[in-house]
C-alpha cells in the first residue's frame, strides 16, 4: 500500500433518518479527522444532518454537490446505513470508481461490509489503506419507443418492470439474444445481477447467485404462462422485453430511478461496461455472508474430515 502519511480522502454517505446512523456519524467523522483524513459529505446529506437536533458536525467537513461526481476526489466512500443507503452511495461513486465501505445500520444489510461494532476497524483500514476491492457487475437498461432510445439508466441490483398501480396484468414478450423466448401475462418481471439475486429477485422466487458468477437473472412476477421459470443467462446476452400495445407499466432501477413505460415499448437489458467497486476488510466466503445475513441453520455441520482421520 501507499505511504501511511498520505492523506485519505473520504466521502461519507449517511441515512440521517436512522438513529443508529446519526449516533455513529459524529464518532466516525471525529476519528477520521483525528487520523488526518479529509472528510466530505454531499450537500443533501449535510443539510439533512444539520437539520437534526443534537447532532453537530465538525467544521472541517467539506460539502460537495449531490451528483454523480460527488466522489471524484475520494479514495473511498463510507456508507452509514442499510442497503438502500448503499445503493444511493453507488450513484455517487460509480463514475469515479471509488470503492464503497458499507457499515450496516439498517436491517439485513447484505451489501454492507461491516457491522456497527466494526466501525473502529473500518476507520483503521481506511487510515492505513488495508482493504481489498471487490468488483460487482451492473446492468445497462435502455427504453425504446418506435426504435429510438428514449431513456437510459443502470442498476447494481435489478431492473424491475411492473404493472402500474392496480392496473390489469401487463403483456410481455421476452427475447434473449435477438430471439423470442416466451410471452407472459404477468404483474411484471425482474432482471437482476448476482448482487441483486438476494434482493427483489430472491423475494420473487429466484435463485441466489454467487457474486463470482457472471450472469444475469430473469424472474417473472406472477406470470400466467406454461413456461414461467426464473432464467439465468450469459453476461454477454441481451435480454429484451416487448410490452403489449395496451399495457401500462413502470420501469424501476434499484428501486430508486423510475420511468413510466407505455404500450408497444421495448426494454433492453445487458451488462454495463462499468462496475461498482466495494471495499472489503477481508476475503470472506460468500457462503458465510449468506448464513449470517439470513441467519441460516447450520447446527450439526461437521465439515470435511482430514485424510487419514
């Protein structure tokens, strides 16, 4: 790693609505500043914290605009909150490729690296640059009308195409690599990355995909069709959805960016060339993360016996 005397530049993203995050914020900022790091926050987060009673930030915190370039000068982005806050931080960090250091102050916190009791270790890792980077694939999403691209977005977890409100089912023709696969009358469809396989797609009955596997997951939502199983397709594939003429739907990326989809529209989903990077304290097996986050029962496991035993 680089000389420890070098200054560390940290962007903090915080869910100020959570008491746990507010409680941790001052101590994290103080520890980073004391260690010589440069700390910044977006104006969105800074204003949200400043409006709270009993929370005071040191004056040495720099305020930057809340846009896609918020992390351009940061070495790392520290996230205090749950998975929703991590997804918001990814919007700020992806362009700069600054890695995300998530501290789970939400519920499951699948995207976070550390728990509240690990905050001191996170600060120490940042000061001494003791982390490794894990890259996660993202999705590129295009909405087309009459052959023209009218909207572009991206997703770390998933793209969800769903019927609007309580409208009747939407009519969707599914296409993979330029060939029609099936037609679904459904409530919607989710296309997810391996990272997103433990989020909405999991709730919809999709499989869990290990992060090391390069693939895209397609999961229909309440589809009325003979063939309506979750699909795992190649990361080089292009998955498309053609919407029926009278269907009204909404397209949502990571549950954060939404656009209405009119009938006869087409949505194309492919792997995005730019990934999202996460900072990790240690090389931990994904199996252990899965067991810990879902509190899976593993009592009675004996493990592999050594040879000759």
